[in-house]
C-alpha cells in the first residue's frame, strides 16, 4: 500500500492548529478583557482593568447629580405636558407640532 499523499498527512496538524487558534482568540463568554490580553472572569470590572479612565467612563452621570424630586417614586420630573425636562415651565411645548394638514397626515378638519 502506498503512503498517503503529503497534503493528507499535514491535514490533521492544520485542523489542530486552527482549533487552538480559535480557543486562544475567543475567551469564554462572560469573561472581561484584561489590559494585557488575558481573560479576567473573577472580581469586578475595576479589578480586571488597570486603566482608571475606563472605569470612570462607566460611572453614571459624569459628576452631575440627581435631584430628590427625580428619585421619588411615581413622580415625573416635569408635570407640564409637552414641556422639556431641562426647561420645565408652562411657557411652550418642547417640540410643537407644526406640520400642515395633508393627505399623508390624514388630519380631519
């Protein structure tokens, strides 16, 4: 029986190398990326990431504050309908409807 062609003899090594490459390139699900390329699956994000800037960007608000009125349950920041949350006054609507009546809008009247 003749020996197998060289391409068939190399095939198992190519398959093993491809599987190892995929295993190294894709960390397990739920693992956070570490600064040096290692996977970090235990602890918090702050413990896994050495860069303080990354953690600071993930914080809520960026140095602002949330008022007590916004934190109370069942309360909306601005009770005036259509008013902007940033300028809560009954002077005018934040986004007034200004289009005319046409066949597309199907307005009656």
